[in-house]
């Protein structure tokens, strides 16, 4: 695991040595000649770790450490000290420093081992914070997320773009699983071990959205009683998911554009530039090209986000996935409620497949949760919402017309999968229709 490291050392030769050791291990290293310059660097940039001499003329390493403890996301400190000053290093650890090493540093691997432990610990903290704030408890199996013929092309594109670093813009109606697909891209990517931090731009009041994105310093506005990290900082080394990006106010669109172009940002009320080491995945249920035409969305931001567009089909275009999703939610809510249901009866499943699902997968999830509550042994048609039942009754008093229609569709799908010719398919449907009448 690599990170951004600030080396503060007044001995030029030893400073160059530390720079070489850490850079050769793949870390992004910045150096400072003394504590004063180190503090300037820390105020302007964000770092994961500081490797500092403990005793320096003017501002010591311990002074530097104490001056950076107030803000959130303060970097960890590893101190370097002469053998005769070990007691000073121990005192620093009692104040919160991570570790210390004695000079001269005879084994560079000892430094790299301590650095690796520090960065791994910091990453675990980030993952914990993002997990706490995440709305999703976990991902369904990949085969379920991309179930159905119409999702196979999406699945391939997801795997293709995951390995790249390009920004992704996911289009789809509400409830089609845009966040699940974004999480899949993150997990399949080289950033998969980093944090995945989602933010719904439509769910945060406009006056608070900037602080949610970029964080704020203490006293930046009324109620800012302490400094706070934003989503871009929490997502460092990972992925930020900006849902409903079309709802972002114009002023914030300009600030987001700067982050995408320059990879830096400042907290609200702050002056220090923080590096944005994140991948951006955005999603929308709007037609952003129309939003651009209407001047509600910046054209330059649109092109920055729309590097790799993905469109998710609505559930009404994926009828072959409804049985799989329904069974998944049946098992999930059955376990939660302690019910052991035998399954879903055919007429209930037929009514579900014939329904338009304006709320997509989210609506299906809600329908199945309700059905599990109402069902006794199996999920029946009467356990479904009234509009689904009425839709089935329009085809006949017991819904058989809808069932036959769905069965015909299933036969057509099966023949298509096995290469059946058009006349053979029609003949099979005709024969089956006669059997079920």
C-alpha cells in the first residue's frame, strides 16, 4: 500500500536518503528542510503520513505534531530520534504519535515496515468511516446484479472500465441499481481495497452540500463547532459516487469541475489545498444533454464526467430477471422475519412479470418485503399490491390470460437461446397456447 508522505529533516544528506527509500517503495514523497517549512507544506497539502526528525532548530518535530492535531484527518507521525533521546520519542507516542525509529537508520526495511503498518491502519479507519455512512449493507452476488440478457453488455462494460481510471457516468431511472453497479466498478478496480463513499446530491440541502463534499474548518459557518472531513477526503485512495449529479447547483458544478481538472480542493473556510486522490463515478436519471441545452448543467463538467457512459435498462425491459430478483428478496426478507416460505406461486410471478414496475428494482424489493409479511406458506397473488392483481384480472377472472401470455414469452425466449427459427417459434407458441386453453 502506498501513500502521500511528508519527510521533515534538517540534515540534507539524511533527508535525501529517506526520500529515495520511500520513493523507491512507490510512495508519493514531499520533503521539508525544517519544522517551519513542514508546517507550510501541511497547511497547503494533504498527507497520509509525516516522517519527521524529533529535534530540529526552531520548530521541532514535536511542535509540528502538536500544531496539526486539531483538524480531522490529521496525518500520522513517525519520529526519528538519536539513540540518546528515546525518552522524548516515548513521550511523543503518549501524546498520540504512531511510532519512532532511532538514528542512524541502519536498516531501511525497518522504516518501510513501520510506514506500511501506518498506512494500513489509516486505510482501515477510512473503510470503517465509509461503511458507517454507506446506505447499502452489502452487494448481492454479481450474477444477480447483472442477471438477464439485457445486462450482459453492461456487465462486460463494467469489467472493461473497472481496470481504467476514467470517470464513469451511469444513466438510469430511479431504482435501477446505479449504486450497485458503481460499487461493482469500484470493487473490480485497482482501488477496490480503498473506500467507496456515496453521496446523493439531491438529498442534501444546497447550503450544506459543499461542506458534505469538501469538508469545513472550525468556525467556517454558524454551527461549525469543529473541523470536519468531506466525502472527497474520506474517499482518498478509493472512489466517490455522486448520485443524482443532475441536481447539483451551478455554483458547486464549477467547484467540482476544478477538482476533476486540477485534482485539488479546499475545505469550506480553509486555505490549504488537499489532493483529491479519488475516482469519480456519477449517476443521473436525467437527460444531461437536455440539461446542458437548457443551461442547467455545465457543458464542460458534462464532458468531464461523461468519459465512459453506462446505461442501465429499466426493470420492464428485463422481465427475465424478475423471478431471480423476487427469489433473492424472498430469501432475504424471510431470513429477517424468521419466516420459511416455500416460494412464489406461478400466478403471482406471472402478475409480477406483466407489471410495468415504474419504481424498478427498488419497487420490487418493497413489494417482496410486503408480500413476505402477508404470506403464510407461499407468496400468492393476493399478497401483491392491488394494482398488480387488477392488472391480472383484466386478462381474465383468475389471471390465466396474463399467465398464458407470460408462458408464451418464456417459450419464445427459450427457443431464441437455442437458435430456434422464427416459424418454429411461432408453431411452438401456437401448440402451447392450445394446451393451456
